[in-house]
C-alpha cells in the first residue's frame, strides 16, 4: 500500500506543473463546458501512458532516439499553434465571454484535449519515461501498485482542477479577466513550444 502513496505523490508532483493540458482544462472548467468528458480523457490518457511506461515502452524509446525527436517537433508545432489561437481570442473582445471562444462541441473539446495530451513530448518524458522508470525499480507486483498511485493522482488532480475552477466563475464574468487568462495561456503555450525546440 505504501507504493500506492509513493506513486501518488510522485505522479502529483509531475502533473501539477502548469502546462498545455492543465491550461486547457482550466479554461473549459471556468466556462463550464464538457468538464467531465475532458477530465476523463486526461485521466485515462495518463493511466495508459503510465502503464505503457511500466510495460516497457521507455526501453523502446531509448533504442529509437529519433522517435522522441519527431514527437518533440510535432508537439512544439501544436503548442505554438494553440498559443496563437489563444492570443487571437485575447485580442478579440467578442470571444471574451464565458460562452464564447474555444471548442463548442464535446467532440471538438475532446479532440483538442487528445492533441494537447498525446502531442506533448513532456507527457512522454514525465509519464512513460520517468514514472515508468521509477515504477520498474519496485519490481513485480510493486511497479503496478506504484503505477496505480500515479494514475490515481491524475484523477484527483483533474477532478480538483475541473470542478475547483468553478469557484472562479464570478471573476471570469468580466471580459478583461478572459483577456488576461487567454493572454497568459498564449504566452505559456508559445513559450513551451519554443522551449521544446530550443531544448
């Protein structure tokens, strides 16, 4: 049982860092749009990636160094593109209400969430390589208990982010607040994308 706690704390320390996925979930949560399906996709994706790392994909990526490079460039392009869309929302007052801007349908929201998750190289580094490597140090069946804790951390974090953000809804009733949020998201996404290429 202690490995579940260790996995939970390790997973939480990696997930809590502000990134593309978290910023997207925050924006949808404030607008109260498709929160539960998006949270489910984020948590399920993390669980799959952690399991893949534990099952040995970390070893495969180590043997095919070019694969991580392709993931990095694709992820950087997506993040910069998403950042530019956020910048456009910030510059257009009509898009700065809780009901405007961002994906409208659940399908569009889930597609964006999947892209932000699966095209982000940091996700592979954190979940597949790092958590997979740490988990595998605990042998069998310990590595799977560790992985269960890490997956649980993802569920707890995204539920807290998705439903805790509703408390900020009053603040974001003002268009100026959306302008600041989208401006911050734009800077963050472009910065992450440029950082991936530079790194």
